[in-house]
């Protein structure tokens, strides 16, 4: 990582580990929430994705933003646009999940 903290990419194994961890946590939350708390699994996953997008947009942790930026068409967009899209998507996903608009 450069000294100014502006890491632009992660190695393959870090990317794979964080990506699998994010997906696994989302699935585990949906299963546990629907089984034990009787919540809608879809709403749990949508809220989780919204929260991940918001944390990626504010770069906390920084590696989360780098991994999300590496996925698909995000890699082709400029950084400010990616952060804005993540922030808007995260808010919309959380709002939709909390108001039950994804059933």
C-alpha cells in the first residue's frame, strides 16, 4: 500500500477471502434470522447488502471499498461516482428492507 493510504487493489487471496466472508455472513444472517427470529430472509439480505454498501462508500474498512470496487463494472467507473452509487444504493436498500418493500 502506498504511504498515503490510497490502496487501489488487493491481492487475489485477500479479495477471495473477503468476498466469500461477505457472502457467507449474508447467508448466515438470513438463515438465522428467518429460522430463529421469524424475519423475512430476503429483507435481511437486502438490509445486509445496504449496510455493506454504506460501509464500502465511507471506506470503513478501506479494504471493503477496494474489494467492492474490484467487482464487475464498478472497476470501470471513477472513484467519486462509485462512492455516490454505493451510498445511494445502500440507503435505498436499507429503506426498502426496513419498510418491507422487497416482499
